[in-house]
């Protein structure tokens, strides 16, 4: 009779022992869910082209942010690098997730003071 009561209670609560799941180990994600996760590559400090290629290769999309003036499309900037990224390198994200990258001109891209404009 006690076994039948425990079985009925287990069906309604999910387990014997009062229904507490504090000691129940977390279930691992199914293999299909894990396969859909990708590691975010480290693109900070890399050139714009190299960073874009690495993110695409990893199966991620990206959202570039341009704090400088070259984002208008009127300037021909010879050197653009990634200043920061979010999420950080090494984090797991679903395939197709977006990575926010901050693109800035390289220091060497600026003409020396008083020396004119871009070549």
C-alpha cells in the first residue's frame, strides 16, 4: 500500500521524497542543441577583413559599430581594426547569433599632423 501511495505521489510530484528537486542533477543538453552552439572567435585587434571572415567562418553574424568618421562611406580608410567585441571570445552562442564589434581606424592610418590629408 505504501508503494502504491509513493507511486501515485511520484507521478504527481515527479519523485518520492516530497517533490524537492534540489539534489537532482541538471540534464545535459541534447546533442542536437550542443551542435547548434559555436565558439565566438577572438577578433579584437584584428583587421576588419580578417575579423569579418573569422566570424562568418564560425557561423556567426556581426553588427559593426563605427565610432569614427569613416562610417559615412565618403572616406577611404586604409586600415580598420576591431577595438572590442561582445560577446567575449570563447563564449558559446547559437549558430547565426550576432556579435557586436567596434571598428576603429588604425593609428597609422591618420596622416601626420600638418602633413595634409589622406594620400
